[in-house]
C-alpha cells in the first residue's frame, strides 16, 4: 500500500461547524476542529490529517486581515516536510472571497481546497462530512497539483477566481457562471477537465490601505464616493452596470476622487 499523504485542515467556522440552539432559534458555533474531522468516516484512510483551528465564527465575521493571516499560516504549513496540500473549512457566505484572497497570494504547486456546508452539523443529512471527505481526497491527489486554490462542495470542484454562491439555502448552490467547474471528486478518483488559466498572484508584505467598494444601482448619486473619500480610503472599486457603465452624474465625483490621488 502506498504511503499516506499529509493534509492539514484549517478550520475557520461556518455552518459546517454549527448546531441548532433552541435558545437563539438558529445555528451557533458548536463543533471543534477535531470533532469536525472525527465526524467524517474514512477520513484517516485518505490521508494523514492534521487539524489546526484558525477561528470558529460565521463567515460574515471574516475580514481581509484575517484572510491574509490565514494565507500566511497555510503557506508556512505547506512548506512543512511531507505536506501534500491544505483544506480550509469555512462558512459559505464569504468562502468565495476568502478563496479568492488565498488564490492571489498562493504560489506553490500544492493545492488548497476550501469547503463548507449548507446544513448544520446536527441537521438531518448534513453535507459537511462528505464535503470534508472530498476536500481532503482532492487536496491529497496528484491531479490537484498546480490547480491553485479551489472550492469544493457537492463533489464539484470550482476554481477560486470563478466560483459564486448562487442560492442562500439549497446545498446545490455553488456555480462558476460562464466557465463552469474545473473538476469532480468521484468515488474512486479525482477528475479534472480544465486548468484555471489567467491566475494572478501578488506578494504584499501586509494589507494596510483601505479600499471601499461602491456598487452601482439605478438612482446612484455621488454621495457614496464622496463618503468613501472623506473616510480616508486609498482606493475605490466602483462596480458599474454591464461593462462598467455608470450614469454621468457620478463622473465629477470620480474626477474629484482621482484628483485627490484616490
Ligand atoms: N453560517 C453562514 C456562514 O458562516 C452560512 C454557511 O456557513 O453556510 O457563512
């Protein structure tokens, strides 16, 4: 029998690590990283799994700074002797953002696979254990090498730069609109049909500048841009309509902001 590969699982929280609490009539963080792995039958046969807890909160509490710190922890772990890849368990709400941040900071060939769950750990038919199983299997696979950072739920593997959550409740929620998933974690193997092209990576030493996002909506005026500038942001991402269109009324605000070096 071939030697088992080592995979490090970083846990951050999310529904995957939550259980229903009647006192708050909702899901609350309830499962430790070790218990999360222990609930996955057969995980120990796939790889030599080590769990490292990063946090245990809903993913709306994730911040760019935390993502950056997580990235540094993962990149250091991937340099450790014998480590084949990493898995991150996360909340579905912002997993696409964390995956993207990890991807633009990731340069090694070793795979990073993020996974999550739409059903809590104590729900009927939770999807977390199967998702963790497939994520570890993929992270340990030869096929995943060089594919960058991926998001895997429901056996489907998406590239970090293309995946989106498309439904707020249904387990079949992750999709890569236009481009499609890159692979599939099958019972007996991990299959890839595409390699994500056009990945860009960066090597910032730290994240310091404030950058705001202003979303275009019909009726938009200049106030959100002026507000962002007044708050001292160093850059603004303006999310326009279609190919980036915004009404003419916004143009003077953009000019004033750029004149100030924003
Ligand atoms: N609990 C939410 C979150 O942490 C939703 C989820 O995990 O699916 O993002």
